[in-house]
């Protein structure tokens, strides 16, 4: 176990998945299922077991959120690189606005970056909603698809990783993953964009690229979840001295949007 950043009354701990107790896993499943439809304890536990580690957010000793991680090596066009894949992430609404989990994630990624092979570290994930998509600019100085930047050369890697992991459930023409059976999606009261928010560039771009996200959530349609494939070239790091320390290393990331 590694204790990470802990401002105020929030703390974050990095734990191998194999180190989680049955009680911890049950609490994580309960938190997740309280905010997601179209899932089950068994589905959540199966997905969690496929990851390598988890950053657990606690408030005064009680679970407040978590994010799961997985990494693997990749040989791509003659270069050795490492892929970072983000799994389930949830923060209880009462704890929205805290930055402990985000800073702990950046701290972990900073270490992975230092250990990355010459081809760099690529971050791959699916983003299920516009709030996560808007948050990309906090973590990434550049990513794809972006509402104002073009990185067409990155699409091939995004397609490769998505097809490798999701097979025919990924549509390279749209950059969207539609699962054959539901894999969990946010409850309707948590997923919608307000009229004012919908006109912001990041939100508008996400809604245009992934127009079915809301219907899928609301209707619980089979294969309901959808996501944009995103790549990030260099991560934003939390403090200026940390930024200088890693500024010579380019972090590439595939982000699931």
C-alpha cells in the first residue's frame, strides 16, 4: 500500500487489486452501483479484478471514491511503449470538487512516466460523459479528438488499441464503442448537460461526437454505453517543479471519451 496526497480531510491510497479486502470490494461495488445503472455486483467485481491497481479516495476513513488502473507493454510501429488504461472511476457527489484523487492519479502517472520505455506512456480510456471529457484539458495538454486541435496522426493508434480491447464493439468510423451488453452507465440525474453547459466548446464537441450517450443512459438500451477514443500527448502535472522535472518526457495517452 502506498499513501498518496492527503490535503484537508481527504486521503488517497494506491492499492494493488489483489490487496483489497472483501469489505473494501463490497464498499466499492456499493458506491459504484448507487450511481450507475445497467450493472451488477458480479459485473463490477469481474471488471475490477481485470485491473492492476486502484486509487482509493477516503474522507475521514470512509470510502468517497476510487479509480482503477491497468498497464501493459505495446510494440507499435517499431517502438516499445506502455499503455495506461483507466477503468471504473466514481466520486460520490458529496465529494465533487476535491482534488485529492486527481492529484494522486497524477502522482502515480508521473512515476509510470519515469519508468516508461522510449516509446513513451500512452493513456487509453473510454469517457462516458461530458463532465469527464471537459476534464481532459486538466490532465492533458493535447489530446484527440479535441474541439480545437487536430492530431490526425494519432487515430491509427487509437483504432489499434480500441480494436484490440473491444473488437467489433468499436466502430472506427465514429470512434465510438457500443457494447453488445450493458456495462454500466451513469444514472440519468447525473449524466445530462445543462443548456448553458451544452454550448461550451468541450461539451458541444462531446455531444456532437457521441450523440447517443444520453439516450443510451436514459433508455438502458442494449449496448448502451458509448465512448470517444482520445489520445493525450503530454500530461499536465500538478506543480511547476513537477512539470519541470518531467518536461523532457512526452507522455502520450489514449483517453477513452
